[in-house]
């Protein structure tokens, strides 16, 4: 298992955050199996709101959040309302949290948090 994010030579993305997104998705795709059933994870097409991967076996969905250095207390997400809607829905995703070193792109942490821990509690 490789523990470093690899920059794709054909990467045409300009911004750092896009590069990291592509690199971390590639890492998950080649190293991580479905925590629920052990089968292969597939990538959804880009720009799908809140879900990056799905399992070809059990159909669970996974959203990947990557952050440099440490997890800290907050994970920033793009669209708050989309996220809120998604985690309250019937097929809310499980989450992967990945942290990497900003110096050498080594992976520091990789966590899988089951979907049951996210939701709206009234
Ligand atoms: Zn599965």
C-alpha cells in the first residue's frame, strides 16, 4: 500500500485544492476497499453533490474529505445546504477523512466514519 499522494502528470487542474482532490481520490480508489463489505469502490462522476465513491457490492456511498496536516475541529465543505440535505436523506453517505503532510504529501490519517453518526437531531 502506498502511503503518499501521487501527482498525476496528466493533471490539467490549476488550483491546489483541485489537485489534492484528484490525488486523494486516486489514492482511495487504488488502496481502499469498502469498509462495509470489502468489495471494490468505484468513483462517481465528478460534481455529484456529496458522494465520491460507491461500493459495487453493497451499494454504500462514501464521501471523501481531505485536509492538510491535521483534522482539527472543523472540516470545511463546499455547499452547506447541499450537505445538510444529503446527510438527512435516506441514502446519506459514509465519510472518509484523510489528512496528508503538506511537505511531502504523505498520508497521516485515514478514517472511515459510518453514516449513522451523521444526521439531523431535533
Ligand atoms: Zn460494500
